C-alpha cells in the first residue's frame, strides 16, 4: 500500500471521528492543527485507524507518535 493510500484511509478515519473534513493532513500536522482533535477524540481516531487497517499499535509506538508523518510510518511498518 502506498503512502498516499495510507494517508487517504487515515483521513477517512479522522472524518468519521471528527465529523468534518475542514483540515489538511500533512506529515507535520499535529493535534493543534485540526479542530476537534483532542485527547478523547485522539483515542477514537487511533481506534478507527486500527480498525481500518486491521492492525493494533504497540503502546511504545503510540507514545513515539508526534505528528501525522509518524502515524503514517508506523502504519506502513505494521502492514
């Protein structure tokens, strides 16, 4: 799966959880850049991403994620 395909599925997960698509996801995007991406919705997004890709993140992976680029790299390594 290409990085662009992964990003597209991740964006779908964000839209599902946040119920809006008024954002752009780039490698450097963080929670501060997206309306509604807060601590509670963060866990919902992670759960939705795991479900979408059929993967389960390790706690250490989650702790090391600082932006969308880190998320994409972690998903790619799990696939």
